[in-house]
């Protein structure tokens, strides 16, 4: 309404000079947050529907048509997972736009990478050692020689007894016939011991003693290196655990791969320590094998041509099992 005189609202110069500036960045962030809230609500609603559908399908499974219903459950699960991933991605984008610092857990520095390289030597070094089972076999080979030699001594003593019986027994008597049969058996046995068993036992004992001397030399060389590798692994774990807990305490935005594998925070209760140990081991795996993939915590899976018995893949399998256990 006009009263016949100029007002501040009617003065274009006033409006141009004193009007509050529009914060487009804040507005965009508000819109993003609103979108996240809307998408989260949609996911929660979808989650409820999926759970109800799963319950209905489970009831139907009891009545038959198992394969078809299971396929529907799998499809619903994949849809829900995709929605959850979209929410996480959008939330991450909002936090980045809002200036939240990002934690690059993979950027550990040269000293930590050197620790990882030293720790990684443990498996190869351990393979050089002679196992307890092998040492026990070598000891058995060495102990077998006196046993065979003792058998020869008993055979010689038995031969002397038989010769004494023959000397004191008349021909044609039953006792002499038994003594002659035993003489033939003992003579054959003695020849086998002298020609075959004792030489074989002597050679095996010599080889076993040589193998044990070589094993002792390997132990003297490798055990100090193994101890260094074990210390490096311990120090690496301490460093990486500290790195992760510092990132959690700073409220920094954790890497995408970390969230995919472990979520954004440790669980409450006693499983928290298992969580942080697994998180540190996953990060140690990434550091050791220079994994740069920002989506996959352990990088791409092994190719068909890969030797899955190698340390990298056996370690990966253990980590996958640990991560699955955390998700239970």
C-alpha cells in the first residue's frame, strides 16, 4: 500500500545496497541434505517392504516352489543393497561438499611401507625352515641304524646257539632237523642284514645327519630374520590401528572401500577389538600389495591363472572370512 511517500521497500537503491546476499552453496547443501533425508526415508520404507516380502516368501518356501521364491528373495536383496549404496554415495557427496576432511588411510608413508615389506618376508622365510615333522623323520633315520646293528648282533648270537645245538645233536634226530632249518633261516637273515639293511640304514643315517646340520645352519641364518619380520608385523599393526582410530576420532570422512568393508564405526561390546584388528589387517593387506582400488577393500579377485596357494590369495581368503564374520 502507498501512503504518498517513499518507503525503504520502494527504493531500488536501498534494496540493491542492503539486501542480504543469497548463499547458493548453503542452499545447494540444504537441498542435498533434503535429498539424502528423502532417499533415506525411501530406503527405510523399501527395507520394511523387503522384510515383509521376505517373510511372506519364507512362508511360501515352506509350501514349495523353492527355486522361484529364492530367486525373488535374491532380487529383492540386490535391490535393497543398491538403494543403500546410493544413500551412502549421496551422503558422502554431501559431506564432501560441506567441507568435511577426508582420511586417506592408504597414504601411510615410506617408513610404514618399509615395515610392511619387512613383515611380508615372514612367509617366505618360514618356508625355508625344516619343520618339526621333517626333523623327527631325520631323527628316526639316525636311530634306525643302531636298531639294525642290534638285530645283526642278535642274529649272530642265535647262530652261535644253533651251531651249539648241531654240535651236540646226532644226525637224523628231530632236534637236529629243527636246528638245521633254523640255521638256514638265520644265515639268510644275516646275509640280508649285511648286504642290504645295514648299508641302507648307514646311508640314510648319514643323509639325515647332513640334513640336520644343514637345517641348523638355516635356522641360524633365518630365525633372526623371522624375528625381525615378526617385530615389523607387530609395529605395522600398531601403526595402522592408531591411524584408523585417529581417523575415527577426528570425524574425518573415511575412504569408500573402508565403509564398504567395515562400515563407519566399530561395533559396541567385545567385538569392537575384533573389528579394529580386522580393519588394521585389511589396511595392512592394501599397503603390502599396493591396492589402490577405492571401491574394493581387497582389490580385484584373483584371476583364473593365479596360484591361489600364494600368500597374497590365502591372506585375502582369511580376510574375506573375517569380514564375513563381522557382518554376522
